C-alpha cells in the first residue's frame, strides 16, 4: 500500500467522480482508476461501487475513508515537524562574555560567511550562566574558560590570550612596556562580580599568589569591562584583562603582565551531544582562526586548561 493510493482514494471519495478527482491530483483518469483498483486488490475488499455515471462508497470504503484521512493527516503533521526542525537548525544562540571582547565576533563573522542564512542570536552572559543555559538547551554555543565545565558541555581551547592590566592615563605604569606581576601588590585591583566571572577572578588571584602576594581587592565590583574601565580611568583601581578585551577603552592604557607572562584560556563551549552543522562550524572556524592568527602560542604558560 502506498501513500499516493490513499491520497487518490480520499480524493475520489470526496469527489465521487473520476474525472474531477483525476484533475485534482493532476493525473489522467485511467491512472487514478488503476491505482484505486490496485489498492482494493491489496486490501481484499471493494471500496467503491462504480457505474458509467455514478460512484459511491461501499460500507468498507466509508470505514476505510476515516482511517485513510487520519493517516494522511499524520503524515502531513510529521512533514511539518521535520520542516520546523530544519528551520530551527538554521538559528543559533551564542553566549558572549562581554561586548568589549573581540574573539567571538571574529569567529561568528566567519561562521556567517559559511552559512549566510544562519540566524545568530548573541546573548551576553557570564560563564556560569552560559554553562547552565548550555545544559538546559537555552544556548547552543558559548565561550569562556572551560575549567569548570560539566560533563554535558564539550570544549575546544582556541586562544591563549596575553593577560595585562588596565591603568589610567598618566599612571606610572604607562611609561613601562610591560608590568611585572609583583608590582600589582602595591595597587588596588578591581574584580568582576563573582557570580558573573568567578573563573576569571580565580585566575587573577591565583596569578598574584603564584608570585607571593594576595591582591588588595578594590571594594566594589562591575559586570562589564567598560564599567571597569570607567573606574580605572578615575584612578580608583587597576583591572586585569586579556588583550582581546582591552581595545578602545577611553581614559585607560593596557600593558601586558610579565614575570610571569600569563595567558588566559578561551574555549568554545557546546553541548556534548549537539552535532548540528552550525555548531560544528563555530568550533571549526575558531580552530581555523586560531591557526591563522597564532592564538595558541607554544611558549611556557601559567595556565593552559581547556
């Protein structure tokens, strides 16, 4: 039994006229009659009574019509679900850390070139919330340090970003090409809101402790790098930030940290069981950019977790 036989039968049962039914199905009348007769042979029952000028349903035909309509309706629903799923696969919700950070916009630009019809929704959210939203399906891709990623979230390290410090214009560090980490002991350091970026705060504090001091933490927190830059420009504090997040922040100067040189690890994050092409494209584009731009240096690193 074929779906087209069911469809031809239903159309004929509705029209009760071979000519009109054939016209609706855009086939010749003889082909319609042949398919309906074949259906009757396969079922072993007579569905229609035919005469030269008259067609009517038999009892079995009327009963079969009800079921045939339900089958065709279910097939239509299945097709609609498939189309809807295909359309939704052309949308991607991507978590970003901060509007000031350049890595993900660069990656998404390449992804969009590969998938011109892909609709990308960027959601600015911290890593802890990204991990939660990835787990429950509200995000498809994220970015951040993957040290605390749960088993449900896969990661791919693509950038080891030189860590530096934002200082206000005119600060003594602006005359230096680089800032030794131990000199930060003399300055108040601003940290991000802990619920927003605990993994970054931990990285900075551990870096300071690795050279023998616990930083003096500025009393107050911020939820964005631009807000941090505002406090720095006022001379209230300094702020450690990776190089990719330090461009064009008014009233501040960025200097790389040395003794030791530190690299902040950026990873692409996604659900381990999500194998859709657009998700894979984000990972692939991150890897390609990393190779092209040399984002994974080979020198000894303070932290290289993925």
